C-alpha cells in the first residue's frame, strides 16, 4: 500500500476539518486553535491538532508536549497527549 493510500484510509473516519490560518505572525492562531481543540474535547469530540509552522511550532508547548516526533521507517510519528 502506498503512503497516499495509507493516508486516504486513515482519513476515512474524519468528519470535519477546521483550518485556522493567517499570513501574519502573532495574531493568535495558536491560541485560537488550542482553545477550539480544548472546547471540542470537553464536549467529547475526538480532536487532533496539526501545527504546520515548520519554523516555530508552538501548539505542542500549549499542551505541555516537549518531545520530538519519532521517525519510524519512512513516517514521522507525532507525540501524543491524552491519547
């Protein structure tokens, strides 16, 4: 199975995607993202957050995650918090 096929298979259970973005730094994207994720999780909604800022990701620290992603074969496994 190709990586693309694996991604498609894994994404089948995803019902909604919310994107938070801006072309400017320092406007609160990470804060809004973290608060949305926490609010949804408190309602029992399975939630995942992807911080695509390759130069300075801050989302992991918002959730107390300080470990680095793990490289396994040809994949990056992101750190998890609460499961």
